[in-house]
């Protein structure tokens, strides 16, 4: 289906918004009146610019406070409408949005509202314009879509139809099933917006917290299915009022917006008998494990010292690049000294994801507008596909040695038919301080990567959650708010079904320099106490935790004095839920990166979120903020 976006959803000047929408692949735009009034271009120049970009002006908006008013006031409104319709003719726009009145002068008289909207439609028809009447959720007398439709139906004019807005419908808790009773040709326009579920004034909710489909809590797929069953064949258009989006760069926001519509169309397809015209991206290929985490560093010594203390061994080196492979159990860390040093020093630059079909995973990522990354490689190097996540982290799709279910009706590729990224590495001679790590099963050993934590740029948190869910096929957990000494952090984890891939996405309390965004790698152990002792004995420094934390821990969980004494000594944090227990501790930070040692017992699926404020405060006290 055609896609469109309201200019109010993007930041910048009108021409910047139009350019961003076109580059993201939108077919059309809704021009918000304020954007036109602030533009130095004439309506004719705007019309030519949109045409040059391959865009259509699908809607001009808004007209307010038109209906159910005294005759004298309505006459003034008609005079204003005539001017707007002439303007729209110059723009080349043929549909105008009329919002239900919020004027204190409007009266509760549906017959009067219908009669005046009919007169407005008669005037609009003279200019080749259609009027789309929309119920605002906070309208004075008309606030539901079915009420708005009843007035349109009573008016009975071919140039008058209704505009459906998902926010206004779902924020009021209206049942969207009734949409199917509206003739499709009388649904003149459809505006889509998601939103987090919040208990607040609906006007403020709408003006500040709308987001793109899939980033909030509304059932947009269900609503869209009803609209399409009614016979609507117009564009899917986004109208999103969001304080963050209006401050962020227009280009990436537009890409995020269009990706959300592609995913929405994919989601709604199974709900319809006839899904012709809806986008159908390649099926998701869910990663089956973490192949590696890649650190980029200008100084290998602090990183090597930290990895060595954690029990990793440098096992091999890339045959053509300055990249070392460090291993312990199934945890693999690449240390790359090739790129120019980044601001902030050592950083987590890339993640390798094991995939049963790397090429198919890359095709899906590209179809959902993920930037495909060029890769410099020698002829003998494994052909790794990679895309960039919203925060710039490189995601590599690597052949997986793990068994996976074949796609329905197909077979899985033979494991050794796919080249493995480790084939690009050649063994190195161990130096004396390297301890044998691969294959050892001691209780203190790291067994694998439990999860990766990435702090996102402040304006890309919602985009990142949708990206990892849609592009990678990971499931998103509920968003969690974490108190920080200087504000509030938000965190949301995405994971595959068996937990072999876990990525915790976070955002700090305020905009921060991108180079300072911290990251961490959590390493799984069978016995975090032994792992912590071993790390400290090897010269590693663990994050110091305030004694007050342990006093509270004793009161909350009734832990024994001996157990608490060990936790105090090593800086181990503790959490439990109805499924199991979680023990974890942290290293000091190198550059932007620190490590976490974790022990999961039972079916614990969380990340110790209630301990995060203590960890953040401790890191602040040491002069380095965590994520």
C-alpha cells in the first residue's frame, strides 16, 4: 500500500522534511499548516518540489472549529475555508482534514453539525477538494469515530467523508470493530500512531507521547485489519506528535517511520483473507546465539589485561587484519586495533550473531531499511553480511554451528556448506600469562555471553527496540525505568526464545555526547563467587558496592550472615523472582566498556534491574557512568 507521513512528525524546515520523507521511500506527505506558513516557498514551488521528489500531497491539515456554531461564526469559517481551498488548489492537494470542534461556542446539535459540514463540502467540491472529518479524542461534543461517522452519514454529500485516527480511537478505548460498518469509499483518510499506555490527560498524551507503530502499546494491526476489511484503499499515513522526534535528525526518523509501516503491514497480513498490496518482507531469521562481541581500542594493553584477569585466552589472530580472538568457554571477544581511536577509548563496536541462514537474515534486514555495511575483505575471507543498528553498532550475521529447525516446507543448509568466520583466524602461540580457557569446565569459568547492554542515543531508544524486534526477530520485554543519581534511565531487553541471545537496550536521563555512551558485556558463570575471587586474584578490580545495600538486602531476602559477608567482600549483587535467583558483579570500566559476571539459577529471566540504581551510583562515585 502507499505510505505517507505528516510533516509534523519530522524536525526541520518543510523542504528538509520533504527530502527526508522521499529518501526514506514514502509515497506522499500530509502538509501541516504551520510548516507551510513558515516556508519561504510559494505553494506552487512546494508543489513542484514534492513532485520532483516523487511525493504526492495526500492531505492538507488542519481546519478547526467549523461545525455546530452560530450562523455568523460559520459564515466566517466558510470565508476562511474558501481561502484554504484556493491554497490547496495551488498546492495540488485534494483532501483537507477537519477536526471535530473544541470551541466553547460549539453546541451539542448533530443536525446542525451535519448541515454545516454539508455546506462546507459543497464549497470544497467547487475547488475539487474532499473534506475528511475526524473526531478528536478531546472534541467538545464529538469525540468518537462512530459519532463522527453518523454526522457524515447524515450530511450525505459525496465530498464529505471521515478520517480515522488510530490514536483518537484507541486512546478512548473505543471498539474499532465498528469501523467495518463504514463504507470503504467514505473513509477518506487513515492516520496511524502508536503510544505507550499511560494514565494521563488525553490531549497531553497525544501531543507529546505518540510514537510509530510497534513502539507503543496499541493494537494497531487489529485496527488496520478492520479498516482494510471496510474497503479502505488509501495511503497508510503516520501522524505522530513526539517531542523527541521533533528534535532528532529528520532523515533517520523518517527511515524509522517507514520501517514501522512495513512491519505493521507484515503483522496485519495474517489477519486478512485478502492481503494484496500489503508489504511482505522476507521472513525473520532469528539468531541462535552470540558468535562474538568486538571491541575497538586504541590501546590493547588495558583490554588484554582485563580479559586475561577474567580468564580469557588469546587463541588466534585474523589473517589479514589487526584483530585478535580471545576465548573462554563459548564466549568470544574480538579485540580490534585497526580503526582510528574513538572518542572515549575502548568501545563495543560490533556483535556477531549466529544465524541458521545469514544471507536470508541480511535480506530481511535490507528490506526493512537497515543500512548494509560495506566490508573490506580478502578473497579468502568468509563473506560476512553486516548491517548497522540505529546506534551505529555493526551486526554481523554469522553461520551457526547450532542445529535449527528448517523453514516450513524446506531444509536447513548443511552446516559446513556455510563458511565460518573463525576460518579467517590463525592460531597464535600462547604467552606465559595466557591460561588455557577453551573447553575447561571449572565452576569459576566463564561459559558464554549472557547478554550485551548497549546505551542508545537519547533520541533513538524506541527506534532501537523496534529495529531489534523487527529486523532480528527478537522478542521485546517490557520497558523498565531505573533511577540514576542524576535522572531516570529506561531499559528494554530483546531476546530470542531460549535466551541464547539477550540484548539490553538503555537510554540515559538526558542527551549525552555519543562518544561517552557506556556499554557492557555480561559473562555467564556457574559460580559467580568463584569467578569473582579468581578475577580478583588475577589482579582485577571489582566495582565497590556501598554497605547500605547489603543491610537492605538482609532485610528484604533474609539471607544468612555468612552469605552476605561474601557478597559484601566481592561486591556481588543479588536478586530473585518467582522463577529463580540472580547474582552478579561488575568490573571497573576500560574506555566505555565494562564487564559483568552473572550467575542465573532456576528460571530467572531478568537482569537485576532493581540493583541498577546501586550500580549506577557506585560507578558515578568512581568517576565513570555505566549504562
